[in-house]
């Protein structure tokens, strides 16, 4: 269950990424949510990477969300996704 060695990387950052990817893979997640009274959806993203196994559950949790204007970049649209410390935040103004 432990990483013994990593090869093929050209920098320390690549080695770190490979270790993390093998032990605890995480991803930033982007999506769109509806905005009350507007046709254009609001782009959102997680404020930090979320466990890769929770991506689809996080997107399901976001489905019923309807943002209430005004929304500013960085506003939390959905907090504590799937019981984690990760939140979805706005990446545009609406």
C-alpha cells in the first residue's frame, strides 16, 4: 500500500503529484448552476480539490442549486459539499 518509487518525472513537483495521485487522488471540479431570473447559467468551481471518488456526488448535490442574484466572484454557492470542507464558489458575477 505504499509508493516505493516514482520515475519519469523531471521535477520535484511531478514526483509529489505522482505520489498524491496514487495515494489520494483529488480534482478541482467546475460546473454551471442556474440563476434565478436569468437565462445564462453561473459558472462555479470547487474552492479546493475534492476527493476524486466524490466528484459525481458533488455534482449531484449542485443540481438543485439556484443562485440568487446578485452573486459576485468568490461567493459561496454551495458550502460543505458531501460533508467535506470543500465549497462551490462563483467564478463570475451574476
